[in-house]
C-alpha cells in the first residue's frame, strides 16, 4: 500500500512524520515520562564547612546523580576551552564553523578578567559554565545535585532564568524547568559550631585549603553578609513555590553526617533513574542472602555461647550454694556444741550424781511406782533445798 494513500485517506495522526531521527528528543521525552525515568534535581546550600560536600557525595552515590561542584565545573570548562582554542590556528578550523576561534576569544577574555579580579572568574563566566554543564545530556537524563551553588540571589536568577528561545510555558514561568532544582536543602549551623568543627580536623586535611582560621572567618563573614534576613538565595526559590528545607546540622552526631543524609533521602523520595542492571540486582541479592545467612549464623553462635555460659554459671552457682550450705551446717553444729558445754557441765556436777544415786536405790528397793519413788528421792536429796 502506498504511503501517500495511507496518509491522505486513512487520516493517520503522525507523531513523528519526519522520522525517528529528527524527532529523537521527543521520543526520549515520551519514553522517560512513560517509564517514569525522570531526572532528579536538587541543590544543597549553607555556610562554609557545614558538610555540604560530605552530604552530596552520599546522596549522589545513592541516587546515581551527578555531583556539581564549582571548582570541578570551572576546571572542566577551562580544559574544554583550551582544547578547542588550540584548534583555532589549524587549517581545518572551518569544520567547526569558527567555534574554535570563539572559544579562543572567550578564553582570552576570562584570563583578562582573572587578572583584573585577583585571580577570580567573574560570575557571568561561571554562570555560563554551569548552564552548559546542567544542560548536558548526562545531567538532563540522570539528574544532578548542586553543591553550594548558587551562593547569591543574583547568581540564582542568572543561572535558572529562561532563555529567549525556550518554550512559551517556561518563559511564562520565568525560569528554566530543565535546570531548576526540585528540592532545595539548606544546612544551617552556628559560626562557633563551624569553627570548632574545623579546629578538630587534622592539620594535613586543612593544609592548602580555605579552611584555615583566617580563611574560614572571612568566608563566614561573606556568607552572613550575603545571606541576611532580608535577602538570601533561598528567597529566590520561595518565589517559585520551591520551598527550601532547613536542617540544623549541629544536632547530627552521626558518623559522616548519615543522620542528615537520611533526612534528605526522605525529602527527595525514591530514586527515579534507570536503576541497577540485572547483573547488579543479582549480585546485590546474592550479597544480601550471604549477609542474612552470616547474620543468622552469628546470632545462632551467640545464642549457643550465651546458653553455654548460662549452664556454666548455673552449675557454678549450684556448687557455690552447696558449699555455703555445708559451711552453714558445720557452723550451726559447732555453735550448738559450744552452747551445750555449760549445760553439760551443770548436769554432770549438780544433777547426775543425785539422779544416779536415786536410780540405784530405785533398783534396790523396787517400789510399786518407780517414778513416784524417784521423784520423792530427788526432792528429799536436792542439794538446792534446805
């Protein structure tokens, strides 16, 4: 059947009439939405030395997201510009339609800007690098977590603003939905807490970083100045109904801030990426089963050990009780023996002679009532009676 006939007579609604290749972005979008493979976007901000990088590292590992740090973004962007600029003087530069020359000019402008700003790169270039990184296929497909950026309200407006050629809905919202974080977390801590945290670090860890005493004080002062009660980067997200979650890290006493990480996991929810492969799932299941069996074996060994200890302890207590009982009996016997000595002496001295003589006489006389005879004899011969 002719394709033209199908198109004209059957009234087929074409979703990609020009082919899959030209509509691959729409296919990818529909596929991700149908399979719920939507990227996760988050932003972690807070004062310096508040543990942002420690927390983001663990979150990115859990959710399989890209860790976006300022230093990494700048270094990667400059490296790319340098490679591209190196082709500017080559003969085949026409192949990239002058991009190499543009990159060379941009790199030169960045160098001049650094010289004029004491080695710091202006925000306009940093924002450009960030937008390019966040718009990359890896970040758009898998998602990302911003580590400590943007720092100011102006940086947030520039970074997440919608471009002129974006969709009408995004222009209406006045921000780029593909870049705007879904979750914003602010790790709060007092200056004293942060200073004590840095002071407790090893000197080898602090050396060569901004976390010296003077460096930290300067960074804290800059942070508090920029983020005051009236103006803070969090206000930008509030304007678009993306309400930041504030977490007090001074209350987290866990190792590697795992308590804070677990709180953020509950806020972000379950992962929404492609997940593990069949081999990874099988390996994870095997490890879980081995762990479960090992735990059961350890628990059984612990129960057997406790039972053996209880039997030994019970036997020891029984032997100890029997020894104590025997000792008590011996002490009671000795006590009774000691208590009976005065009585025995009294009987032998004052009672037995008279009683013995009375029994002898009773045997000689043989009265009809021996008991009455003996009683009368004892009464008459009682030495106590005058």
